[in-house]
């Protein structure tokens, strides 16, 4: 395992349990519309309260097999990135990882492959020839027995994408790509996935509605949603209501409770929704002597990788509460997404995919951003294994092969009993 170390003093286990208990509130949000299931998603794997945890691996360090072994259980969703440009669109990156993906999704957790297409051109530069090349690529993967969730030109409502902020061209092209994919295969599903927007859903520039291609062209709904911390460079655990408050408008738009006035898009069935990528990165200050100090922001690190025990956490002055605790920062964010309260409030929310990367930060300060739950801080990885994975399987050398079923966990159910004991003792 990369960078094992003695963790900083973690929060007490009870503090994490109390945090989880604080999320076990709120009545279920029911829907009278039929709900579209997520195609290809199994009933086992890394789960809490019926919500799957997927991974976007940092492939140069840990692929799916390593993550499965580290957690004693496999995820059901494996993300990836494919690059394309107006002059290069053979999608050769699809061949880099498919052998390992195939081995893992044909194991005891029969998962899905969720590649994201990053296009370096303007939306109007995408051609039918590119669509046909992409269709041939995913059809080849499907013929190997691997289902694909295709996250084509995601975060289209963000100005950091070259194809971003072009809603009319985006809709036209998304529909064209969908038609090409469906003509080639019925085992690849179109994943429409904007970036989180906290303003009006109808905002003409960054809102969700202007980019909506229509339900005839979208199989799965996703969202990029991170807890970045101040200036994307200082450590601060997310507020306890961040996920609920920011996710609600998106959820209500695509999983309305009825066909009436709340159904803003007039869709015929509610979508099962996923978080396409997420994390709560923990930041470390880079000393000027480090070779990473002058590296461009928002870029992947390359070997030899840093020993983060020699880097100081990036703290405010004075520090935010619990900001010196990487475990709390990441675990509290995950609990917000897969805790019992979220399952009750958002019953059609079914999965979140963790961005498991180590990068140069893209804020204003010289920091490393450790997005990882697996492969970095050993206490963080161990907490995830204990709470969503399978410690016994890990100790027995789990590989993800057929024959070992993973353990389902639910934060809320465990938490209530423990805290009741504490309350009774206090009385």
C-alpha cells in the first residue's frame, strides 16, 4: 500500500457515530411516478443503505484489483477517462484498462464500467465520424461482456471545459451521439452528468435545464459534486447539511414526486440518480524545495510519489474545527452521501463514485490535494474497509474472484443502537 503511516489522532469512533446519527432524520420522499432502474447495477458490492460506492481509480497507482483487495470487497462501478480531440478520436485509452476491468466485473461483484469522454474541442467540432468511432469502441467492450455507462462530455455547464457553456450545440450533439451508440449496441447507457450548480436550475449559462437533451436520449442521471474546502486549498470538513441542501434541487428536477406541477421537465418516469464523481480532498502545503512546487495546478502527480508524512496539512489561521483530521474530513462527507438520512430523503439516489486521485491542487496556494480514500492515509483506508468493506475478507487475501460475497453495511442502523446505550448511561 502506498504511503502507509501512523495517522494523526483520529476523532473518537463515537464522534463519527454521533455524526451519522445526526443524519438519521427526515421522512422518506415518495414518488408516484415509475422509477427507471440503474441498468447493470448488482445487489452486492460496497453498499450502505442501498447506496453503492464506486471508484474512479488513480490507475498509475491503484487499479480496481488493488482497491478490491484493500477493502475486502469490490465496487460495482469503475470510472475512467477517455480523451478525444478534433484530430484524434480513436479512443485508444479504452484499451489501457479494459483487461483489468473485465476481470473485476466478472468476479463476485458484477459491476459496470463508467468511462467519461473529455473532448478538447468546441461542441460544434464534434463530428459524426467521432460518434461512429466511439460507438465502435463501446460495442467492442460490450462484446467482452462488460456493460458501459458512457459519461459523454460531462460537466458541460462549466467554463473549465472547452465544450462547456454551449447548451444548444450540446443538446444537438448529445442526441446525435446517443443515436449512434444505440444503433451500435444495447449494452451501453448514456450518462448525462453536469457539474453541481447552486443557483437557479433554469440559469441560461450554468443551470441544468438548458443542457437537458430530453428523456428519450438519457438513460442515467449523474452529477459531479465535491466538498472542496475554502479556496480549494484549505482543509475544512463539510457542513452537516451541505449534501442535502445542494443536492435537493437537482434530485427534485430529475426524480419528481409526481406528474403534477413538481415535474418541471414533464418526464414520464423518475430517474435513479448517481453522483458521478465526488471526494473531500485533504490538502498538504508544498515546500518550495519540492519538485511539485512549480508543477501546474490541477494536474496528476507522477512517480516518485511524495511521502505525505513530510508535508504539513494546509490549515487556516486559526484552523477550522477538526480540519487537522483527514479521516474526519473524508468520512463525514461520505456519511452525508450514503447515510440513512440520505437514503430516506432521496430514495432514488443509488450510487456515488469516489474520485481516488492524488493531484496538484488547483486553488491559489501551493498544495497537494489528496482525494483518495484508498492508497494514502492508512487510517482513512482502514475506516472505509471496516464500515463498507469486509475486514475478514481483506485479512484472508480477498481478490474479488467469484465465490466471496461482500458485506452490506448501513451506517444509520448501527449508529442508533450505540448512541441509545450512551444516552441511557448518561441518564
